[in-house]
């Protein structure tokens, strides 16, 4: 893939095109409007509203051709978690990889109740915000009750390259990302420091002996919530494109990464007791991995603006 590629499809969709997509389902509804929704860096996301306002709108997700397999991956993950979480997940009405309608893979799904938590957050009082992160902690625990047969990144039909231990998986990942870091112009001395830091602490990963389903991107932008009578309630979870089979602490570490101290405490309180020695040191080592991974991702998509700060973060996390 080209280092400066633009991943997210940039489509101006007409009502007629949206109607043609809806007509592939059993719904007999006339489309009134189609509008772009807030989405991630990979997929383009749209809301389809109907002339009959009694019928709830649907969500259309369009995948870039470079990562067309992400569509099937999301279907696989949705199958794993259906009816196993305390919050809702979208119901898939159509998954089309024929490319007849848009020239790209797409899914059509139900729209969940609530607003994106990341957009609500600035309107919340302190108690509501901390309640939200405690609920996120409990939701993480629910994901981690779903056992997986091996460690590895999930592809369209299951684990792509399965590893029998967490130590093997993370060793493989660190080596792969350090190689990519060097190939994309990362500082060679910094790469050596990161490599040595990892080597000195890699046995921390051996404490995880069972792989579980990890959302791997459970932040406020991928969660829906409502506020009623002053009480915040998580109502839905979205975006399973990054899911993997791994160490539950890996998932916790990623959820904590961007949070302030208060939100971190609330999430950890919601998650509950850790059954691991040295779990705080393990979280720090996963944070180092996430920064390395994020540096490589930003370089891959041509977004060089954050690279210097991410390199400083790598220095901080790999300091002796």
C-alpha cells in the first residue's frame, strides 16, 4: 500500500443509490435522505433516513478497496459477540461484496439508540463521565469472557496467523513493527532502545495463558450512550475492525491510553480486580507497543504531523 494513500472512500451518494442498496433487503421503504456520519479513518459511514419517519434510519458502511476484507471480519466478530454483551450491537441487514452497487464492499445495518459518547462527553458532569468509564470497564470485562482458541489478529474468517502463546504473539508483533518503523524512516537508535526495553521485559507477556476476544479500540468514539434523568447509560458498541484474540490486559491498556487519571481509575474500578502479578508494568509495556503501532500506522497513511510527538512518547516509554 502506498505510504500517502487515502483510505476512507470519498463518495457522494445519491438517494437513488441508497434506494438501490435498501432494495436488496426485505425492507419496503422509500429513502428520503442520505447523509454522512462521523466515522473512523478507514470506512465511510452514512445514515439512510426514510420517508416514513416511523421507520428508524439505517447505517451504511463502505469499506476501502485496499481493506475490503474488513467487511467480512466485522461479520465474523458480530457473530462471536451476538447476545453476549449488556449493550447493543448493530444488526446486519446486508453484507455485499459483489461491488455491483458502489464498486466497493458495504454493509447495511440497524442504527443503535443513543449518541456517540465522544460527542456527548463535553456536556457531561463529572459523575456522569466517571459512570461512563466505569461502564466501559464492565463492558471490557464482558468481551474478555469470550474465549479464543489462540493468540493473533482476527482476519475475515478467524485468526490470521495463530500463535499458541501470548509471548510468541507479542514477540512477533514487536519485531514486525520495529522492522516497519525502520523501513518507514524511524530513528535507528530509538528502534534499538525500544527493542532492548521489550527484550528486558518480554516475560511479562507469558503471564497471560488464555486468549480472549479483544475489541482493541474501545474508546468514546466507538460507543453510544443516552442520558435520562441525569443518569448516563451506555447503549451500544461499534466498529470491530481492529478486533484480535489476545491478552485482556492488552485491551485494557489500549482503552486506558488516551484517558486522564480520573477516567483511568473509573475504568479500572469498573473492570474489577486483576488476577495478574505485575499488571501495571504489563500495561506500560503494551502502551509502548501501541505507540509503536500508531507511529507505523500514521506513517503508512501519510499523516506525518504526529510522528515527532509519537517518537518522543516512544523515548519516554522505553526509558530505563
